[in-house]
C-alpha cells in the first residue's frame, strides 16, 4: 500500500521498537494525511517531554489538543495522550449494567489500586479509545502510536484476552464464594485469616471486584468483538517503523511476522534516520577523487590518509544501511526511506520537515 493509499485509512497502527522515532513519524504521518483535507487524531502513549510540550500535550488526562500546524486549510491534526485510569473509569461507566454496579466497581479498593498503580497497562484502553473516537465520527483517520516494540502486539491481542478472561476458570473460581452460599460459608474462616495476614477485607475486595466485573461480561465480550472488527477492517492499516541498524531491523521483522500471524498485513515499512542521499553521493564522489592520484598529488599524504580513513568509515556505514534496507524491501509492500534530519525532532518545525520528507520520498516511490 502506497502512502497515498494509506492516507484514506480509517485507523492506522504505528509499531516499532523504542528509540526509532515512532512518535515523530506518527505525528508527521498525521500531518501528511491532514494536508489532503482529512481530520486526523493521533493517540500517543509516552512521547519525549520536549516533543509533548511542543505538541501541546499535558502529562495526564485524555484531553484532545489541536496541533497548530501552519498551512492546513481544510484538514487538521489533533493529538491526545492516553490516560489509563480515566480510560478504565469511562469504560466501567459505559459497560456497567446499572448505576449501583458502576459505583461499587469504581469504589472498590482493588479496582482503585489496579488502575492507579498500574497506569502503564495501556493495552485494552488504547483499543477502547480508538473505538470510541471512530464511533464518534469526528475524525476521518485515527493514528495509534503503539507502545514500544513487542508491547504493541499486546495492544492488538487485548480484545481476545478480555474475552478469554471472562471465559477463564480463574474468574469463575474467584466469583464462586460470592455466588454459592455453601462455598461462601465454608470459606469464611479462610477469608478471616487472610484478612488478618494481608490486611482488612483484602480477599473480600478481590471477591467483590471480580463478582461485580463478571456482571458486565455480556457487554464487555460483545464490545470486544466490535473492537476486533475494527482491527480486521479493510480500512485499518499497520505501519512498522525502524532505523537501519541490526537490532531495530530484527524487531521490525518480528513485528511484521507477528502481525501476519494475526491476519494483519503490514501496509508500509518506514525506515527512519537513514543517511541522506546527498551525503551518500558526496561520499561516493569523494572516494573517487581520493583514488585519483593526480587529484591528490599536491596534498600532504598524511592528510589524505586521515581523510581516506574517515571516509572509509562513512562508506562502510552507508553500505551497512543499504544492506539492512534491502532486507526490508518486500514486493507488494511499500518501503519508505526517510533521511535523517539535523538534530533530534522536538518541535513542530521538525515534525513539518519530516512530513515534507515523507511526501517527497513517497512521490518518488523510493525503496533504496
């Protein structure tokens, strides 16, 4: 799928290992799509502090902010960070069968501890947030900047894991004391002892929480299937981002294979931070000149040797990158190569430059 075809996707998942510029690529991709007149939302997990500040993102909450990119006449780019605690609260409020169950879950000590202490468990909430935004109809395209590396697969597996949880023996065992009078009476001494060892009402809170949670099983399972339908939809695309170094390339190949195992085809492979073509051409030309004895006859031999050595290192790096890129090129799937920009991307100008590079590279069909 070309970048132009990707621009018509309803949902785009951007995957890749940490440190490859995934959040910057997600924002640049959103800007590229918005330039076609579409309304785009980027849901991001944990951008670098300076980039988050430049994009106008706060550290907490699911607030949506419009990114002030110049030149967008019809389209727009909004961004939002993922707040797991708030996301779970909204999810419980939506799926609770009645206000009483909702309030009991939200007030349960175990639920509060889980959602307050394990706020980095974004998997199901990331997918839930995608679903709610798509259902709202406010955006034409939603870009999900997934957690680094293999954690991204956890996001895609979250709906099925939710269904498996409700069907598990563990949940049924945990809820038996609350649903069986006989077992409840027999287990009271054990609960009392555990409460003295682990703290007041510890196991009681567990039993209450899972009993309340199970009451929401019908709506949770049905909703998980709706979310899975979005993941499998023809207008949902998957983009893998890497840099041309061996370790990120291995992770990119793993992610592409893992996506294929789940029936998701990688739409585009983006190789980020590649040595710019101009530098490659200059290195090739310099190597030719240094090999010409007539051109270097007037130069100090020691100087020529030092320059030749430094140039050899550059040439080796270029060749290594080219070889890594060749391993990622696949028929029927675009491999988009983005030249490394000067300095780290931490402001809107950097995102804009990356989007420009993305559009120019795509228009030439570059798969170097």
